[in-house]
C-alpha cells in the first residue's frame, strides 16, 4: 500500500511540474473554464504516461511549493465527468490527504490518473477546446498533440521508483494511529479498528443519541495505511457500523421549515477490506427529497432571490433579511430540491458575502448545500 502523504512529499521534493506530475492551488470544477482545464490536464497526463500512473496535487502554492490545503472534496462522481468528456477516458481517483499543521477542514487533494495505454481526446467541446483535440505534456505544459503523435513510455521507471519509496510500513502506520488519537480530544471519542490484520481505520466524532439511535457529528474517518481521509463532516450527522470485513458510514442531513426539521438519509458508504491487501469503496445514494407546500416554497424562492439581488447590487439588507441570510443556504437547497434548479447559481453570487459574515456556521452550511446539490445532480 502506498502512503499518499509520503507520495505527495516525494512528488513535491523530487520534481517540479513535469510530464507525469502537475500541481494546483485548487480545482475549479464549478466553472466552465476550470472544468475544461482540468479535463485538458487529465487528457495530457494520460497521453504522456501510457504505462504508469500520473498525478495532480491540489492545495499547493505553486511558486514555493507551500502546502496551503483545500477543502475536503467527497465527490465520488468525478469519474463521470471524465467519462462524459473524454474518449478513451483513464480511470482516475481523487483522495483527500491530511497533513500536519493544516486546519482540520483542510487537506491536500491527490488526483491519480491510472495508466490507460490509449490515446485520450475530447469527446465533445469543452469551453474553448474543440471536440477531437488530444493533449500531451511538454515539460510542465499541457499542449495539443502534433499530427504524428504516438504514445511513448518515458516515465515508467522514475514513477515506479517514487511510488516504491512511498510504500507504507509498520512505523508509518503506528505513527498515523498515534497522531490521529492525540489530535482528537476525548469528547470526540477517537477509536481505531484493524481489518484483516492489514488495514487500520481511525474515526472520531461527537456522539449523541437521537430517538434511541446513536449518531456522530463533526466526524473524521481516516484509512491510516494510506493516510487518506475517507470522510469529513463539519455539521452533518452520521451513523457508523462495522463488521469483520467492512466499515459502513450512513450520512444524514437535516431539512425542514420553521424549525420543524427531520433527518433524511443521504448516502451510505461501505468500505470493503479484502484478503489480497486491497479495499474498495461502494457508495449507495439514499436520498429521497422531502416535499413541502408549493406556495411556501415559491415564497421562499422569491425571498432568496430578493436577498441575493440586494447582495449582488450592494444594497444594505434589512434587519429581517440579516436574520434570513443565516438560513439562505438551507432555503436555497430546499428550493433546488423542489425543481428551482437555477437557485444554485443564485446562491453562488452570495458566496463572498456569506464567507465574510461573523457567523461562520452559515458559510459551512453554504458549502454543505452546494455539496448536496452536486450529489443530487450527479445521482
């Protein structure tokens, strides 16, 4: 098993950006140009590394290789994006890797592009890049392929060496367990479990009992062997179960109107550990959106639009609107679930205003609302 934190350190220290490695401050998959640039780099790295993995590391300040981190990203459907836009798409994985001294909610993102041994090109237009265009890496640049382009195996030995030097061992595993247990206060009930005598999972969360059922909030779950954060929650409530071979997390969200809120199951994540030293992660989308009165939803939709319009035009909000904005992310999410899909773009217009509010919980709810909208859209 490869220790992903050590792999990132090796990539950053051993090489600058090159034909098998790229680094970014962040990915901007919500914008057309950001999505297209990401697809271009996936295409280029895949074509330049037909026989070995290639990597994109996010959360890195480019000039000085400074580790600044990005938000935890749990979008398991990122492969769908690649499949939709690329011909001969490679298999990719996005993993969240915790690093010391980063805030709890920040990680380093690691995108692994698996060897494909096929020429990858755009299946359809993406921003300014035309259908049928293929890219490759020349040094740190992703460029359109020349007419006589052929796949060449040039990086296999060096990438294999970097990966071998990042293999896990007992010391790294024990250090990871101790770090996790020491970094989570007793109130978050840090625990660990060994699966198949090979894998170690650590988890922590604030325990509470609701209607006789045990839930955890502010949850961290890490696969220590690979130094990968499997789950992170700032607000959500989850249930955790496990048996000899599997670790199961069921995530819930709280939705409702006028403080009449209920728990709705969102997604179940099952981590299966196998005897051959491998594991797989299966996600089951469970969410069935609640239905509220249409007239009430229309009123909420109009109110959300009015608030965003004022923010967009830099008009001062009333006292009542200041109170309403604390519920703006949740109200926009409820409207989206009732068919007002354009509300997600309206919500994004209020991002900077919400981010600068004294009440930081509202910004957390903003990010959670967009995350759920993305999950619902993909599923």
